């Protein structure tokens, strides 16, 4: 299983970024897909998830109404649209896939939001 994130970068507060996670060796439609983040000196924080079956989504309170997680079962990707970014959103963002066989992590993509 391999997860590859992309789309990170530097943006000013109020801006937007779209992160994408491409999955290899696992079907995103058959896994609970999550985005986590880890800010410098802080613990991992679950940002959003999309369930299976169905596409029920859940969000951390800090990003609700600003971030949207979406899953494309044909492209086998999970995206995180991040709007109205804040300096406190600065972190490395990771995509994960939960299957019966275990939890799989990508290498992450860096997001920096300047004030």
C-alpha cells in the first residue's frame, strides 16, 4: 500500500489550497480515509475523514465550514479542499487509509500559512 500526497505549499491567510492523496494498493472506496496534520512541536491531529460504505464525512471543529474532504473512487484519490486558511493551519498534512489489514500513512505534504 502506498499513499502519495500533493498540493501543499505556502499561502497567505485567507487563501486556499487543495491537497490530493493518490492511493496505490488499496481502494479508497473500501477504506476509511483520513487527513491528519502535525504542526511543529505538536501532536498529530485528525482533520477530516470520509467513511465507507457511503461517503459520510466528519471534521475537526477547528476546520469545519472551511475544509471539505472528498473521495473519487474512479481516480482512487481523496482530496482536502482548504479554504480561508489561517496561520494555525500551518502543519504537515498526512493522508491515511484504514483497512482490516492495518492503518497506512503517506509521507505528507507541507502547508504554510502566513499572516
